[in-house]
């Protein structure tokens, strides 16, 4: 899968050559990914809205290696799990730019969305955050649905979610919910306001 992600990155880059047819906080842990109300990795991490369109951002915060921040991102892979499955529609998603996605992102009805994405070019990290995806969801009936993050079925790094800044060097992404694999976003659940703090640091207050 590691070779596959690199190949996806290369394909995305080559696509530009083909003719066209048509959280900034000291408390945020490095390489942390979560789902938030705002694209900088802050705001609510849940909603009570039913039968209305909800915009949610999947955000990587403080991407770095050995304390040195990355300036750009060009690939990522992870799975979103929805528990329980049902009563949820994905109305759309926005990628950072031109890309190749060889994941399985059409099965929210079965309770999961998988993304293995290579971007055609490297995109900048802004204020220590990078929006991997912008989603539009609709929750169609009352009842809690928890969204958690997990590796893809065949991950580039065994048992881990990953992203890439430097070609050939995958880095681990850690769930904002912590190592217990809990939810990073809740539909029909208590919305947690995050003001210049990460979801992980807010949850740490209750551990």
C-alpha cells in the first residue's frame, strides 16, 4: 500500500501534464487529525442538526518530523467509520486540489469512507493546519452517530493512518480522539467548542 500511495501521488502529478478535457496551539499534539467546524482545526466537534446540510472539515494539525514543521502536504490515507451505520448521507466532499483517490469513498451507507489520496501538487500548510477534506453531510433521523478514524484496509504504514509531505516518506497521523480510537465527531451529540485548543487537549481534561 505504501507503493500504491506513492504511485497515486505520481499519477496525480502526471495528470497536470495531460491535456485537459473540460490549530495553532502549543497544546496540539503533532501530526494529529480530527473533524471540526472550522478549517483551521477549531470549533465544534459535533452537531445536533437533523435534516439539514452540515459542513465538517477533516483537518491535519501540526504536521512535522522530529520537531521540524512541514510546509506542504501531497498525499494522505485513512478511513472514516460511522457507528451505527445508516441515517447519514454524504452530499459532497472537496479535496485540496487536483487528485487521484483510489480509496472506497462511496459506502457511507455501510458505515465507512476510505480515502487513499495523492495530490497533483504539494499544497501549503497554513497556521499549522491543513484541510484534508471538506465534507457536506446530512443526518436524516435523531440518534447518535459517532465518527471515528482508522487506517485503510491495507495501510502504507502497518496499522496506522498516514500522510506525505516529502516524496517517499510517509508519516503517521494520530487521531484527535487519542489512542483509544474514540469518536472525533458526533452527530446528534454534544458539540464541543474548541477555541485555540485541539479536540485532543480538551478531551485530556476528562482523562
